[in-house]
C-alpha cells in the first residue's frame, strides 16, 4: 500500500466523518424544531379551549 493511497483513504474517512457529523447536527436541529412546533400547537389549542 503506497503512501498516496493511504492519504486518499484517510481523506475519504475524514470526509465521511464530517458528513455524518453534519447529519447528526441537522437531525438534532430538526428534532428541536419539531418539539417547538408541537409545543406551540398545544399552547394554541389550550388557549382556544380555555376561551
């Protein structure tokens, strides 16, 4: 195995890791937004019912 192919494999691994990290971060943000949306919907329902 030559040095260049090792560098290529390492670069590919790092790119895969970065992509995975971005996916995890995006998924967490999506989950938080969904929770906020549900909270707002429940709040509106409670306010409408309480009237």
